[in-house]
């Protein structure tokens, strides 16, 4: 019985956490359309990271207890470690060894700005062939959990 109550408390905590994240994202980034289902917040939208850059359709997936992941839906970018993407197509937005993800971190202050920054560095990479952003090793090229 105690485990059932504890499970409900944890589920309630995460639901409230996702509701707050969704509310903050809507306020700060109205171009994102976010849906909360079960233990997952999914947001989609189009972002132009800087003047003169292309517009990208992105999807953010944040699953309870996991690191949020961002994918570029359009234009399609083939995953490759030389421009800091994981094999599953998720963007490598930060070095988890230096600063591991914590649920205390707010998406509007971290993941969304980091995504815009990644897209600017990708645009520069397309022009120069060199990744000008910070780099984290991709030993097995798999995203962190």
C-alpha cells in the first residue's frame, strides 16, 4: 500500500513538473505547440535561430526521468557526430560530463536556447565544414539517458 501511495506522489510531482514546463514554454516560446501525455511532454514548432539562418521544424521530447531530446524534423539532417548529433537523430546540446541534466533545469532556459545555438553552429558548419561550438566526445555516439 505504501508503494502505491509513493508511486502516486511521484507521478503527481512529475505531472506538475511537466505542466509548469509546458506553461513556461508557451509563455517564452509561443511558436512551440506542446502536448502532455502520460509521462511525456512533446513540443513541436518552427524556429529561425538567427537572422539569415534557415527555418527548422523541431520536436522536443521530454520523458519522465530522462534527459530531454531535440530532433530536427525539417529539413532532414542526417545524423553525424562531426556536427554533434546522436545516431537516433537527437541533437547533442551539452556535455553531460560537465553538466548532467537535472529536472531542476528549466527547458526555456536551457534546451530551447541550446537548440537555437546548435542550429546556428550547424549553419556555420555547412559553410565552413568546421564545428565552431563546444564539443563533447561521442565515443559510442549514443544519447545520454
